């Protein structure tokens, strides 16, 4: 389903905020019926939203919001993924409101899924919440229920003014859509905070990041240029639309004048082949996915189904996010899908974080932007560092206003190329800080190089290394996750997790293995695949021993304990990142369904001593007996 439109140059004139691009496109005759977004619940159920329709709806929503709210007020956006959420995000910006997009928790609040909602309300102090009318009705039913025993949550929900998205979009107000420019625009200005974007929570409690409209616009303009996006680009995304890459691609679509096909994360996880079908049906040129997507789609993508042929020949950018990005998994994906038209030159390993709006860099270069030849800076010619692919090329940087450095965390001095350190980023895309955390804001957003007069840097908390003549940047892991072994060596846990998975890939769930330390002991927690029947104790013991042996063989790391758990026990963020710290907490608290565990060597005595309370908790829950080394439990 290709779309051909006049190649209007989106870089002239650049707009100070993203919303101002929307009327520019909407008033072009060629864009009147051009889809901005297409929502695909599945391949046979799609809804289109044109640039003209989006601009008109955004204007209507912003006008309707001026009644109950004042410019600068904070609003929670509690909408499910879909076109309504897209319209709200732009509508709030045009109304001059500070929006906080959030995954709406189930309104029964019965499974303690409301902690993030309480956190967001406490931190952002919203005047209103916008949701669908049926969600608001369920909230009111909850508040009036005699079984409601959460007085704190109930009080918070009662003090918020609830606004129905249905009423906003179908209001009776007569609104004339004018073609505003930056001089008469009354929405959020470039220097005003218009969005609170929560971090993923991979290494701790999600933090509220303050994003100005100007930094967001700069970020997506930088990404548009990096990926060479334009009005003839078609994007497919199933990422969460509330923050990070999923949210950025909504903005990136509008800045580029492109068309974006959206579906929900749940739809993809339930049926990964849907992603392949959307890429094929809409002749996508660009798609962003977390790194875990590649092995998942190979395994569950239904490659050989004949109901709809897969055709990836139009794909120009397969954007891979969520470091680390292993070369082996990318090569396997390319090898698997090359017969379906996938070009190796489309592989675009990239790097980003919420504190920089999202996008930081990519190692990909378009053919016409590289003086060294068409494929000199494309996969499979990318270099490798410890099995990882690069996410940036710092030599001959095209973005003069973006500065990326690797810095020694202790001396606060730039490291030499080839030496690992913390990645620092100075860019107009840098967010303003964390809401309500002034000390942490100074520490993270105001990094200064020692003994040098320099600009402020964002300290990313990510480890990186620069290598080669072209100065490729590799993200090697998180500073907070680095494990120091008894011999003094330091290792990133993802290497242990990858080796553990490879030791028994048919029985373990890829991307669902967490490694961390308890005292001096290296612990590996691994999810088992679902099976119809119980797994024999001999097999479970063999898996435990295989993990220990595989990790030692691959990285010379001595594992002291292996814990096999039921599927979906290892916690992850909404974007699929492992929460190793949370996994450790759950293990110590006895909150995991343990199928088998095994302890090795001299670590047994030390581990029991430091884990006494946790062991008792497991015994009480009936998950594992602390005196057993390996115990089978049904995998159902």
C-alpha cells in the first residue's frame, strides 16, 4: 500500500515545536487525504487518520480543553494505545498543557497495579485526567464501592477532574481551524515543559523526566535526518506510545510528513507475525524494535505460513534499540529473512534514553551521506566489540550541536579510545531534569569535565567504548549493573545471561534470564519454557549444571547459584528491558514461583547465611525447600 506524495522539503522551514508541523502538512493539497497514522488491531481491521483530520481534531480538543483547564495545567492521559492517544498528545500541546501519558491500570485496582499511578499523581499533581468514558465510569464505580479499602488511592482519584475523550472529540463547540504559525501559536512554546516522560525503570523506580517542546522538536529533527525520513516514508511501530521510542516515533512521523502504521505491544506479543504482515502489507520503509524482537520473531513469527507472503524488500531502516545489540542475533535474523527481501544495509543499531527525549545516535548511514561508498557504513561491515554492534559513529559527526563523549566516572576526564567509561551527551535534545529531584537533576543533567571549561553534559549511566578509525561507539551495559568478581575483574551481566541461554536454548526463554550478585555469589535466575507435562528432575538438574558450565566456558565466570522459575516471573519494563534489581528483590522476598534451584561449591554456606530469612519465606510459600538442591514443580 505505497503512498506517493510531492517531495515537499520538511527541513524548510524548521518549526520550533512539533505541533506546528501539523498545520503545515495539513494545508498542502497533496496531504489532504494522506494518512498520518493508521491503527491496525490486526491486518484486516484498520482505521485511518489523515493529516487534515488529525489537525482538525487536535484543534477541536485543544479548544474544548480551554474550558475546564488553564494554560500550564498538568493532565494525565490514561488512554489505551490507539489513535485517541495520538490526538490527545498533540491536542494537549496545542492547548498549552503539560501532559503525562500513562498506561491506564485496570480500574479494579485489585492486583496492586496502581503503584505507578499513585506515584505519578503524587509527583505531577495533575488538575485533570483524560480517559475514555467507560474507563471513567468504572473508576467512579470503584470509588463508590463499599469494598474499596485503599483510601489513599481513592482520595487521589476523587480530587482529579475527569474528562472524557469521547466528549472532547464530539463536543458541540464550533471550531474554525486556522493555519497558525509560530508568531500566533498559543500552544506550548519551545522553552516550556510540555511533557513528563517516565523512565523505563530498568535500574530502579521510574523517574519523571521534564521535556520541553523545543528539545522534543530538536530530537525528532535529528532522528529524521539520521534515518533520512521524508513524506514517502512509511513507519510501522508496535512500541508503547507513552514514552521513549514509541512516543518519539509519533512526533517523528509528523515532523517527517510520513505515514505511521501503529499496533499495540500486546497484539505483537500475542502474535509476532503481525509485525511481519504489517511491514509487508504497507510496504514499510522504517520500523523500530527492541533487540529481543529479532530472536522472538524467528522463533514465533510463523515464517513458513502461506496465508500472506512476507515481503521486506522496501525496508530501509530496521532500527534496533535496547542495548546491548549482539551481532550474532542480528546475523541470524538477516540470514533468516534475506530470502524474504530483507537488505542487510537496512540494519540500523541505535541508542537513546528518556533523559535525551529519546534518540541519541545510530551507526546507520544512508548511501548518499557517506563519502566512503554506498555500504561502507552499513551492516555487515560494522565492526564488532565483544560480540556487540556499534550504535554511533563519532568520526565526522554530522550533527554539530550534539557532543557524545566517553568519560572516566572517577576522574571525570575523557577516556582514550579503546577504554570503557560512562557515555555523556550534550545536546539541545537534553531534557530539563527530573521533576521533584533537584539533587539528582544536578548530578545527572549537569555533568562537567574536570579541569576543563565545557558545556553541561547528560550523564547517561550507560557504559560505552569508542573504537576504530571511524570512532564507532559501542554501548556495553549499565554502570549500575556492572558486577565485580572475587578476582577483581568486572563483567556486564548480559554476557552471563546470554551464555546461560545458549547453554539450553530449547528449554529456557530468551531475554528472560537475569544475573546479579548476592554478597559474593553470582546468581542466575532463568525462566523455563512452558510445557504441557512436568519436566523430570534429572532434566532440571541438567539445565542448572549446563548454565553453570556454559557461563564458565563462555566468560570464565563462576556461578554460585542457578534458579529456574516459571514463565513471566522475571520482571521487565514495558519496553522489554530486564529489571535485574527488581528480580533480585523478588527472589529474596520469596515472590517467585521456583521450579528448581541448585547451589554450587563453597558458596552454599555463605549463601545460606545471608539468605536465611528469604529461605524461610520460600518454605512458607511452598515454592522450594531450602534444604533441597533441585526440586521439580509443574511447569504449567
